[in-house]
C-alpha cells in the first residue's frame, strides 16, 4: 500500500492540484498532510480527492475555525497518532520530540513538516520523514513523498 505525504502547501492551489492528480494516476487513496494548509479555500482542491486525508494544523494555518469546519475530522491539532496499513504513524507539523518518539519504539513512521526541506532518516526502527514544501515558496523546489507502507521505501517527487 502506498500513501502520499505532503506538507506546507501554503495555498498553492496549482501545486495542490498537480499532487492530487499524480496521486490519482498512481491510484493512491491516502494522504498525510503535515500542516500549513493556510487558508480554508484549499478545501476546494482537496474535497475532490477520492480517498482519506489525515492532517494536522501548522503554525501558519490562519482561520482554524473555518479550516476545521471545511476539513472536519481530517485535520487535528498537535501530534496525531494513526495506524494505516498495519503501520503506526505519528503525524505533526513542527519537529517536536522526534528522537523521543522514535526511541519509544511505538511508531514505524514519524512525519513532520514546517522546515520546508526534505528530511529522510532513521532513528532506531523509526523512519523520519519531512516531504519538504509542496508550495515551493521558500526554496523553489516543490516536493512530496510517496511511501510504500509494506517496505517503508520512500520516493521523493518533485513538481
């Protein structure tokens, strides 16, 4: 099973639509969004995704009340614990307690955003992933990750 991992979309609607199209082409129906959707109008693109979206709020998400209204259960605050495809996943925006979470041995995968830079590494048995910035506003290299949950092999996709 493959999932899409994105972060820091920052209202870049064209890139959001490109990512969603690429995920659809690969028949991927689960997205983890590590925060900074930013505006509620991003829901216009995400609502057409035929699958599950699991997200967390980021530090730049402005109107959290309306974001929550639009995204509903798909977006939560803080560190989110998920189980998908038999893998335990921690999802957060800011890189909080990465080492502690990995050393707890409770998570196969720990996903975060915020830094706008790709980070792929292992701590003990946990795979740490930051998919970089989907928006491309800061570094000009919009990216996301496709993760195979069976093999825990990641693939970086640049737009």
